[in-house]
C-alpha cells in the first residue's frame, strides 16, 4: 500500500521521535511505499489564512499553498498518524493540517448543504500517540483525540476501513519497561499493517 505517515513532534530525541522512526522502518520493511510527512521538518504552516478561509468552499487548484499535501493525501491508500496528545488535543501543527488540507472536495463534498465524506482512497488508518496523563484523566475530559480518530476520521475514510488507536497513557510515569512494551506493541501492529 501507499501509506502516508503524518508525524507531529518538534523534538528529534523524544520518545515520539523513536516511535516515528520505528513506524517508518517497519512499514517499509513490510513492503509498503511510505510517504513520511514530518510536519515540523517540512515547515508546515498550520495557520489557516484569511484568504484560505474566504476561499474554503471554492474549488482549489495547483496554485494553492497546500496543493502538494492534498496530492499526497489523495495518493495514499492508508494513513498512519504519529503524535503526542497535548492539553487533551492534537499538536497545533497536526490540527492545522486537518484545517488546511481536509477541504471540501478532498475529504468531503457538500451536497445540498450537507457534508458527505469522500476520502475513500484511505482504506486503513492507525494512530500512535502518547498522553502525559492517565487513561482515566483522558476519559474525564472526553478524550477528544481518540474520539476524533475513531469517529470523525473513521467517518471520512472508506466505509468499513479499520481504524486502530494505539495510545501510551501516563507518559509522565513511564518507565523503560512500559515504554518498551508500548514500542513492541506498535512494532507488531506495523508489521501486520
């Protein structure tokens, strides 16, 4: 499969960076074509401009600032997201990717004023993430990142596409053992992806 890996962490020595490298290595070793999109390394600007908002519902073209990212998304058969959860949400750069790239005509179509999901080229989704706090604390807050992946993204991609959510909670209390166990779990899931 052609897999777009969206990675969102600014520190190359972080636990998330290690997960990201392993994800790309495992998917490549399994024979997939991997488009590794490191949003920080690529200098992706998450800010939706005034003009982009004004043009939001208009057809976009190759001159659009995010056209290369739209092309990469539409070329993909699968999507793997690798990011930390900060303040019970996506990092701003990843949220900005959704705001600027998941456009009408790309991830959905407006038909009689209603959104119809259309990102049906994506046949599989996986999210690999870390939380500073516990699963219980995330649940108390409604765990927005999990809900957005398991509900919104699932509804946007090909109907029936499997969506996997792998989360390492309580990173603030993580040990070498818990980190290694999570890495092993993610490696196995990428091997069978």
